């Protein structure tokens, strides 16, 4: 597997574009992705009981459609909590995009995603004109992908793209993707949209199963603010244009594809956390020695989800007691007397708790380690086989500022 | 029932004192409470798996002791995550306090509470001298109670006291209390200590059962920051000195006592939220029409626990979509299409969602309502019998500042 330049248009036969159509005041707010051939596909969605209208549309597609061709995405308005009008608007978006894509594309072959403010009806007239305009310049270039990646952003401070190539039995297969964060990010699919395209040959059921397990170790292991959004969506489109052999878990090259697939998702999940609202620090928490993987993941997620842990990192404070505290209320079982904990960064590593007993440590050294932009917390809770990693960020003044007047 | 002046010394036969003994740099940090007679008692403790040493000590007392006489409390150091040394120190605190109280008091009749920084051993020499000094001036006056209430505070900006009297079959019974917050506050017993004394005659088992149900609707319905602490403790001491009849659920005056008891706990719980770290607004969320009380309480708690809801209140922003979103990920069942929601304060009331459909509302009016210090959110989720109320506060720059360098 090799990382290459590119994003959502890196795989063969995928076109994209992104423009500013007027939903936001100035910035880009409309993106389209189109495959030149029918795609098999997979989707994963928010677990929030309150689902935005486009999520309901996409879930119906995953259930009922045989193939899809494209995605229409707007930012600036989430079309969430918009009642019956919202459902009609999501359906209308698919119809408008299908028409703009060309006569052979059907509305039930178009995924719809919206992100932005909640509770305000979509400006459908502006949006309809935007879709037509955006469709006029679809392209397969690196730049076309970047325009789309830019147009799906809300409070993101940078756009998130990734592409890899992997040789499978002599055929080069590509996987590309783009994602947006960056508030309402929490385990179980946060306010984030992530789109992956590939020219691999893989059937819908196999792809859906692979996505299901991938989500658990990537998007579900990140937290920005503990709020699980109404719009979270991960979509994968596979158009088969690489003409590699049909991939199944029995294929000789399955592991290579799976690894590349997981890499792309994990990269985008981590990029979302790096760009968490107001985030100044990227925090990786690894828990080992747990009774099983699930226990380790629950413990690691609880740590990156704690406001008190996050504010301590904001202050570069080695307040490890808050980490133990967050593990303690996670609901997962472990013995506090067996916990060993250390902080590390490029400036070195420092053990602060050993077998449940606090260690007198050099505060100066701790500060030096924690002042870095990327910090790792390594926790061992025993000698069990379970391990898990979660990613989070600090909680800053900037987070409060951004969310204190988001609608303004 | 009547609210009266006073706190922990309002009930007959209870003495208290609070002093600065040197655990903190300047402020008061040591409090003692002593009953002149043996007390029946009840306790409720943190559900965090990582329990501070004094919590373990107190839990053993609740399980094994027949009666108690007093409480020793220090602030500035939580004696949490302090390993075996912490357990020895908690036990030593009880022994020192019992000795200072007088020869007839046993160590296993003294509750121990600590609050403050985690992971640092207690300065036992300073603490021992402090206990002796504090015990020298125990008194039953209003002022003595206030000194104790002050000494248990950490980042609290005001001390929290309450006292009521209630006439039970012609006998006047008193209930008094004090509590401290104000970070690590979350449902299921947060970093808070709450102490209640009463001269009512009530047996240990009856008192424990009453406390258990009271905690569910008071302390467990408040949230400041979602972190459930290692030290949360509620203790009730009843010395029977009012000489009222023995109270049981069959007593004619049981309801009057129960109401007064619940009032005192709910008052203190709400006072803790009012003084939440960095809090500028007090938010009451009432959910009605749910299938049962538990469902309504889960929904209400999820709303006051959401960082995005809290930052919206900080910005006085009528971002009701975040409220629906927080209800949606709470795990409790309801139909989003049946939700009706309004904001209110002394400036009036404003409905923003009706039967799941957004209402176009006057933003100016909304701002006027939300700029108040106390705001109510009224949510109906249907026509079921379940209702519940939760209390929370906004999330401000100040919260980040306080917790970014708490150990410094």
C-alpha cells in the first residue's frame, strides 16, 4: 500500500466538483461526486434517535437500491429537525442532482448529505441552482477532488483528503476519500461526513460488512465534544473500474485491501480530531492489558471524552488523576490497583503511576512533554489481551467561542 | 415546613467548626461536625470504580457501624489515587478526629471526607495539628456552621447552607445541611460533598432507604461537566434529640418529614449547579409526556449534560436543535415527531418547536429570554405520564480557565 496525492477523485472513473452557491455567505457550500459507472456501496449512519432528513433518505437507499451513482452534499444547513419539509427537501435534492448528472441516473441512485445549522429549512431555490452550476464542471482531476473536499466543510479549518493505491494480484486499485468535522464529534458516528471512493471490485454486502467493522476502530474511537450528531454519515462507493478480481474475505489479496481500506478511514477520523473545534492538541490514548478489546476501547474513549482531562491537556497539566477518574466512570471493568500510566511526546516519555501507586515525577519534564502538539497517553490496566486506541483533543477557550455563537 | 436561618448546626445537639490549617495556601481547609449524642445515619457515594480512600472508609462505616458521632472533612487534597498510603491516611484521620472529639468517640464512629487535587498524598502532620485546633472551638451557633460550610469549599465561589424546621405531631424537628461543588459534577454523584444533620428520630435502615430515593431526584439530576468524581459523598446524621416519635413510612407525619428532607437535598443540589465552575447561567430542563419517569429523567439529564447545549446557553443562543440532538443520543426512547419545546425566563416564554415541526420565532424575543441568569426549558415528548427535571449550567471560557490549570 502506498499513499498517493489526491482524494475523492483518485480512484478511476470518479468525478467531483465543489462551488459556493449561496447557502453560506461566502464560502463553498455545494459538492457533487459522480461515478461514471454504477457502484456497489455501503453506508454507516448516526445512532442518534433524531436523524436528519438526508440520513433517512440515505438509509432507505442502502436498504433498497441495487446500485448508486453519486452523492450531493451541501454545507451550511444540516436539514435536521426540519419536519416533513425536510424529508421532501432531501428527496428533491436527490432528484435535482440525478437530473443534473444526466438522464441515465435515477434519484434513488443519489446519496444526499447536509451539514450545518439545525432546524432551518433548506433554501431550495438557491440549492437547485447550485446543483446545476456545480454539475457543469465535474472533473476527475486532483483539483476537482479538492474543490469538493473544501465545499463540505463547516467550522473545519482545513479540508481532509487522502488517497492510497494498493496492488492486488497485479492490478493497481485506488481508494480515495474526503471528510469533514469538526464539532459534535463523539464515538458512535459524530457530526462528520466521510466519503470514500474506490475502483475495487467488491459486492455491496461484503463492502457493508467491511465498513461495519472498520467504523468501530476508526470514527467510533474519536471524540471532540461528546455530542453525537443527527447527521453523521460515512458512505463508500465502489465502481469496479480497476477490473481487479472480485474481492471477498477469501481472496488472497483481501488482507491487503482491508488494510488499505482501514488506513484511509482511520486517517480521516484522526484528521477530524486534529481539526476539532478549538483544538490545539492531538491526544492519542492507548489502553492495553484489558480483559478484551471492547473493555480497552471503552476505557480509552472515556478518557478522550472527559472535559476535565481535555482542559488539563489544554493547560499542559500532567493531571493523571483525572484520567483514572474518567476510566473509573466509564462503566468498563478494571482494577485501579493494576494501572500503570505514562505520558509521551517527541520530548520523551514519563511514567506517573505504577501498579496503582502514584510516582513522584519531575513536573518540569512533564510540562515539557505535554506542551507538544501531539501527546500520547499509554495506560496498562493488567496483563489481559485487550487493547484499544482512541483519539481526542483538548478543550479550549476557542471551542467555547465557536459554539457560543454558532448560529450568529 | 419552614426555611430557617442556618446550616449544619441548625438541628439540636450538632456542633461544628471550620479553620485554615495549611493544606491550602490561605483559605479554610478543615471542618469538623460532632453530634452530642450517637446518631443513626445514611450515606450515598460515587459510582466511579476509582473511589478515593475516604469513600472506602465511609462505605465500610455504613456497612458495619451501629452508630456514628461526627465527620472530619478536609479540602485542598482529595486523597484519591493515593494507593495504600491513602487508605492508611483516611483511617488515621478518623482516629485523630475521634481522639480530638473526646474519649467516648471511637474511630469507627467518624466519617472522613476529602476534596481537592487528586494523586497527592495528604500532608498528615499539618492535618493532625489542624484537627486538634479545629476541635478546640466546636460550637452549635449559626456562625460555627458557616465556618464549616466555608472550610469544605474548593473552587466554589460561595458556601452552600440550608436549614428547615417542620412540625411533626406537635414536635419541632430540624434538618440542616451544607454542601460543596463545583467541578466534576455529573449525575450519579459528582465531585460534591453534602452533609445533612437532623434531630429527627429515625432508624438507620429507614434513613438509608429514604436517602437512596432522594438522591435519584436531586444530586443525580444535576450536571456541571459530565465528569463523575472519585470522592462524591452524601452523609446524613440523625441524633434523635428532638424527641419526636420514631419516623417510619407508616408514621402519620412521614410525608411532612420526607418533603422537608427532599427539599433540603434538592436545594443543595441546585446550589451546587448555580455555583458550577465558570457558570453564568442556571438552566432547568423539564421533560414531560414521556412513557415513564426514568425516560423523562434520562432525556432531561442528557440535555443539561451536552457541551453544545451548554455553549449555546453561554451565547444566549436559542439553538433548540442541539437540545433535540442531545435527547436523541441519550439512549431513551421517544418520538421526535411528537416533541414540543419552549424556552422561558422572567422575560416570558417562547415556543420554538411544536409536534416535531420547527416554528418561525422572534429571534429578538428569544435573545431577551435567554440573556437572563435563570432559564427554563420545557419539553413535552408526548402524552405519557413520565416527567423529570434536571439542572445544569452553561459552559464558559471561565470553566476552561479554571480547569486548564487547576493543579497550579
